[in-house]
C-alpha cells in the first residue's frame, strides 16, 4: 500500500502536475507558494473552498426558486401542470429506465404483453412526458440562472472596469506569472467555480434530461478551465473570458422566461438582444481582444510553454463552437423573419437541457428541437459557457 501511494504521488508530480508542463520555464510551484510580504499569488488548493460553496449555492437556488421564482410564476400564471400518468407496468418501466426499445423489442413486447405496438409506443411517449420538467419548473430554473448571471456579470465588470489590463491586454502578461491576486479576483473565480460545481451536482439530483452527458462534459470542461487558469495564474485573461460569456447568457435566460410566460413579443425582442450580444461578445471581443492577447501578446511577452499550447487550443476550439452556435442562431432568426416569431433553438441548453427552451411559439407544427454542441448550450456556450 505504501509503495502504491508513493507511485501515485510520483505520477501526480511528474506527469499530472508537472512544473515543466504547467508553468513557464524557470518557474516552480514553490515560487508561487511563497510570494513576497503583502502579496498573494493563486494557490490551487484555494479552489477546494468551491465544494462547500457549491452546496451553499445549490441551497440558495432551492430557496430562490421556492420563495422568489415560484411566486413570480404564479403571478405570471405559469402553472406547474400535472402530466398524464403512464399505466403502471413493471416490464415497460424496467426497459424505460435502461434504454429506448427498437422495432424488434417492440414486437417482442407486443406478444409478451398482448398489447398493440402503437399502444406500447404511446406508453413510452406518455412516460417520457411524465419525466419532463413542467413549464413552471423551467421558468424557475431560468430565473435563477438569469439572476446569477446578472449579479456575477455586474460584479465582474465592476472589477474589470477599473483594471489596467482590460483596456491594455498586454498588461495581462507583464511579469507573468508573478502577478498579485486581489480579493475581488479570488472571490470572482471561487463563486464562478462553485456555480458550475453546483450545476454539475444538481444534474444527478434534478430530473434527468436527455442531454445529460453533453451537459456533464460541458460542466467538467468549464470547471477544468477555471481551475487550471487559476492554478497557473492566468487570472487576468480568465476573468475577461468569464465576464464575456456571462454577458450574453443574461439575455438568453430572460428570453426563455418571456417564452415560458407566453410574452411572445418580449421574447422576440430579447432574442434579438441575445443574438446581438452573442455576436459582439463571442465573435468580436472574445477572438479579437482576448484570444489575440492569450495567443499573440503572451507569446511576445512571456513566451510559450507546454500548458500555453493546451489552453490556447481549448480557447480556439471554444471559438469554433461559437461560430457554429451563431450559425444556428442566425438560422432561428431567419426563420423568425418569415414566420413572424422566434421558434425553438436548434441547440441544446447547457443549463436547461430540455426540448423546448428558447422562444417557442404555440404552433404545434414546429418540430425544431434544441440539438447541438456542448455549452452546448441553448444559445450559450454553459457552458458556457468558458
């Protein structure tokens, strides 16, 4: 056992947390762990505080949804609704919990239960609807995320506005990685990380959605990016990345709330604002301001190192996803011009993860569903956003 622990520790320090990989040349973890008097550098272990804070965030979400969002839903006459209950059947329930039946299984079930195939298909459809969250539930979730994104964006932009590196991104890399950590930066990172941990944990507690795995991967990727950018003190650039992504999410969640409340014109207007903010934040500011700084300016000032290639690669992949998502958004906008209203989003919501997320009309002929990529987010990029 002792030998195994030593071996695992060796793997951890040699490969997983190697200074040669994560830090610039001639910089060690010890350098960051022992800053000059009166100066604080990020310590990866600080991120462990995100776990208890995530539990607090989840508890606050429950309180908010119960005491604030639900009364608002009642005022807006958004009812929880009682879904039709599927006829109890142990055989079908066991198969439903494992996977969807194919044609051969349906034929076998038809003989076994002496049911018509259509009746079995209808049972599965009713059973799926039984598990779907109600409109009121989705409204409460969107209101919680809207409130969080608005609050954290205001906090983040208020901090960044007074910094020199927001206006001159070359400052992100001066004397890197020996840049002092301010209390505002520490709080910003910790709260964002706790929020995404709470989203990931809540997936296992809430009603399981059809894009469960996509959302799980997205949240894990976001958590890793936040954690590693904190650990190697890319906090200045990382703060701007988080702020840029939170900005457009505000309008996304507001549009979904308007949709659930059946305020179609408001939903359409908010969707337009979301599209504009998405374009400005993720196709202009993010690539030409932030990625340019991380990719070009950091090379010129601090020089590349192994983790530099990884982090830049992830940012470029994220930018490719932004382009794909914006293409899908424009598809919705073009259809809206011809139909006179915004229809369902083609992407899957990273936070909401349900079939009907963004500004759907009551026209039953529409069959657009939210499918797409990861932050894969309903128009976001959970996911997300980072």
